[in-house]
C-alpha cells in the first residue's frame, strides 16, 4: 500500500479526534487557509533548496514546481482532515443527545 493512503487515513482519524474533542463546530475555512499558507511556505522552501543544490535546474522553476506540488499534497491532506472534523462533530453531537 502507498504511504500517501496511510497519511490520508491518519489525517482523517486525526480530524475526527480533533472534531470530537474540541467543543463546537470547527472553522473549516480557517483550517483550509492555514493549509494553503503552509503549502506555499513549504513549497517555496523546498524549491529554493532544490534550486540551490541542483544547479542544472533554475531556482525559479524549482520553486514554482515544488510550490505547486507541495501545495496540492497539503490541500488534499487538509481536505481529509476537514472531513475528519465533520465526522468528529457528528459523533460529538450524537454523544450530547
């Protein structure tokens, strides 16, 4: 099995735990915005490192490519986390009844 599937399931479970343990509804838009910011920052950092360590690749191309790639991965995992928070909120509301 691929590691990305394990990480996606882990994010789903962690989101469910987060949604269940934190009272009230979570601000899912804020979670997605944080994921976008984290993805951009990580992408720029990794792209700069690749551009510096691999001189045959221009720094700009490496930074743009890494930023897009890492941003996509982070957002996908954030979506799994957000779905997990929905599950956790649903479980929390069932517990209160």
